[in-house]
C-alpha cells in the first residue's frame, strides 16, 4: 500500500484547509485510514480515522471543527479542517491499517496502522 498525502500549508487562525490522502497498491487489504499529527517535541497523536464501514474516530480537540470522509471510487480520504487554531500546527501524517478489528475504537492508536504516507506540514498563524 502506498499513500500520497497533499493539501498542507500556512493559514491564519480561523481559516480552513483540506488534506487529501490517495491510496494505491493493495487497497483491498485496507480496513481503516486516517490522519495523525506530530508537533515538535511531541508524540504522534490521533486526529481522525475512518473505517471501511464508515465508523469515525476524532480526537476531542478537533470534534466539531474537522471532518474526515472517504471517496471509495478514488481510494482517497479527506480531512476538512475548519476553524483552525495555532495549536493545530503540526506535521500531519496519513495512515492506513490492514488490521481487522471488531471495534472501531482500536483505530485510534498509531500502532494499529501499518502504512504511512509522507507528512504534510500544517501551520496556523495567530
């Protein structure tokens, strides 16, 4: 599985950005996709994930501001980020999981994901 992420950039607080992640290769093996982010000096944390069944997980601080969606025809996952704040500044990583879990709650952990795209920088200025 290969993941190609795009859409990062510099935006003012209150602005919006949309990230895209296109999957290719053995896409039939993917059970969930999502986004994680890593700020300097911090660990990589959940932003949002979505399973093939449509179950979604969001980190608490992005609920109501970010929306994850998927276009199965294009094998692409999107992250629409609204009302951005400086604390959202980080490198955002797209990820895919081939692990099959009964509970979608398992897809909040970076260790559940076995394929990663290159990071894309998101910078929110105050």
